[in-house]
C-alpha cells in the first residue's frame, strides 16, 4: 500500500512517490531546491522620498508620496552627498604682495626615526627660505596647472616674521585669509562664512609661486615693512575709521592712540590692519548699503586672523588683546556677533583679560582698559549684567571749585572720573531693580540703599562743581531758539571731550533721579523736575551732536531718558532719533 506523505508533511523539497521515486532515492537523483532570490536594494526614486526613507512609486511628474504631502518632488542622482547651492562670487578683500617665510620641518621630523636623515642629500641644509609671493586678485582657474598639483601634495606651515625679530609667528597671511573666507575648491564660491575645519583644510594649500627668486634660498629672515597704504580702498576705509570712529574712542587717552598711533602700527601688522579697516568700511556701509558684502568680508578676515594668531604660543599678547577690544567695539556698535562669523563676547573678553590691563597701565594698555570699560558700561545698560568697579583705582581728588581754572591736556582724566561714577551708578541701579520679596523677609529694604544713593549723588554734584571752565557749556539755546525745530535745548561745548563728559554726567543724574530708594511709588515735585531736566539735556546733546562724537552710549542714554519724558512731542522725537540710529546700524534686508 502506498502512502503519500507529501500532503501531511509539506516542505520545500517535494517527495517523489511510486517506483520512479524508489529508483530515484537509490540512484541519488533528488531534485535540488531553488534558492530564494535576495531582495535588490532600490536606488531609484525621487530624492525627497530617499531623504524621508520612504519607498517611491516613481510616478511622473510627482510621485504619490510627494503629491500627498504637498512636497517638492526632487529628481536626480545622488549617492552620499547633499545638494550644494552655488551662488555668485562674493566680494574679495584687496591686498598687496606679501613676504612669506616657509619653514620646512620635515628634516627635523625625519631625524627622530632610524635612518630618516640618510634619506636627505648631504648638500641640502635646513634653512628658512624667504619667498615673495605674488598673490592673484581673481579666482583660481578650475583646471589647475602642473604646479598646482605639486603644491597640493604638500603641507606647508606659513609664518610671518615680526618686526625686528627672527622668531616666527603662526598667523594667516593676507592671501591665506582671503582663501579661507572667500575661495572654494574647484573655483566655486558659496555664500556664508566657512567653518573652522574648512579653513584649516584650505590653509594647507598654497598658491603657485610666480617669483623666480624662490629657487635661491637666503640665510637671513627679512621683514616686510610698508611705508604707507598704497591701495585706494584701504586709504578710504582707514580715513573713515580715523575721522568718524576713532574720534570718540580717543576721549579716554591723552596720546590719541586709536586715531594717531594704531593706524601707523597697522602698516606692519595685518592682524591690526584688517580690524581697523573693518570698522572703517562698516561705518561707510551705513551710507552705502551696497557695500555690506565688502564690510562682511573684512570683518570675517579680521576675526579669522585673530583666531589663528591667538593659537600661537609666541604671540604678542598686547597686540592680540588690542585687536580683541576693537572687534568687541565693532560688535557693540554694529550689532554683529557669532552668527556673522565673529567671536562671542565671552571669547573676546577672555583674550582681553590676558593682558591684565588696569587704570594704572601706561600707553596703549591704559587706552584699551578705559575703552573696554566704556564698552562694558554700554553692555550693562543694555543687558543688565554686573560691573566690578571696586577694583578700579581712579584719582577722585577734585578741587572745590573748578570754574576758576582751565584744563589743558587733562581732559581725559575728567572723562575717566565721570566714567567711573557712571559705572557705580549703573551697579547701584541693578541693586534697586533686582530688589525682591526675599529681601523684605530678610529685613532688607530699599531704605538701606539710601546712603549709597546720597553718596553717588554727591559724587555727581562734586564732579560738576569741580569741572574745569573749558569743560562746561559755552553756549545754550532753548528749544524755541534752535534752527531744526527740535523740542530739546541745544548745548554748545567746543571740546569733544566736554560733550562726551556732559552726556555721561546727565545720564548718571537721570538714572539716580529714577532710582531714588524712598520715591519709588510716589515722586516729589522736586524729583520730577530733576528727572525732566536731566532727561531733556541728554536728548538735547544726542539730537544736536554728530554720532561720531558720542559712540554707542548715545542709544542707551536716550532709552534711559525716554522713561522720564511725559510729552508726546518729546517722546515722538526721541523715537524718531532711535529709529534713525537703528536704520544706520542694521543692514538692509
């Protein structure tokens, strides 16, 4: 009897039956099973479905997934890279020829290995070779020549020799900075700043050398010292910086470092040069919005040079900190920050603190300390962070009556005194604004702050009484006497430092009148009159003075005074001034 087990025990191998089956079993001719075919990985379909990890039905012109989700059905061939959008060429920072020192460390590295030095010829000597590179002013050709392929196979460390010294500094040259901020591989340029990794990759590629003198090495290190700026763009930007930016920056120092000394130092320092040029062209772009791309290129160049220079352990700390102060000023005035390719305030403050400047510092250190303190005051008024002014040592010994003498050459001392008083007033203001219910439960009331308020008010009055005669107003016109129909009085002070001091003085007085500890809920008539007086004086100084003489403190001073004004016409004029300042600071969208 024959039993068919194939239906009872199903499997992939069919079981033969009958005589033929018995014969096939003994002969070993069983049928071989067919292997299950592997699923093929599909690389077709639209790119949108691939990004979403969905199976695409490849419908044309739009697949069903994209049509259902309302997405753009992107077609094309892509393996393991993202779409790259190519834009037009950005603005190139012009620069002149530079001298570079190429230092070959391969012989020293090879000597640390067994038999490494024997691979070098005995006639060659490890020397520092000075090359003069002619830098191209246009994009490199997409098809590099033979020399390009040779140069791209090596990693060269580029140095610039400091003035009067044979020690080398690791710093980006003008040409490499331009490559880092503007050039792209294969001659393609895309918008936006490069990442630091891209910069490091591009820094290892040098451009073709066009000078025949490179084949003749020299044993001495030469330094390039330019006598003057020979490019029209640089001359124009530096002139704008000196005349419109450095004007109020030099209100803190007698030697006028920022307007008369640093521009000449910048001739021998690309690090300092591009930071000053960035301020000048950014100021110029306020009147010519079409220059915003050029201003961004200079700003990116200055930041990248500071980044590379700060990595060098042999760097000049004072020069590095000076550039950090200038870039910090740039960020505060023109509202730039890390999103624009610049350093964050924390990084800049860290670089500045390396110099350990104080009020007792001399020369450029004193000038940078007071400028940095001024910028911290502006930032505290805007963001409300604390100022540590107790460590400042300022000479506050003032004469009893300053109307009897004239000052000549000591104007910056009165500016420093008023800046110190304003910093203490701002710190007191933060204590009043941060007063909470916890202080009440711990028996701390606003009445405890009254002695400090009286002390600060006495300092302001003492400064005003002891102020020299030529630091006081020479002319005063009431609102109905002004020519521009302003609602605020016009105070005429011939000296620039006097205008600056007067603005700081009335700003401090306006803050004190608004933060009296005993009159927070109900103001007396005397306090209301003082508030209006100092608020109108602040607005009058800003309304009738050019921006180049005041700096960024003018915006914060107007905001402080705006809280004390009650007239609609006065408040509207202040808002119009603030709107005009905002339009000058921001780039057009």
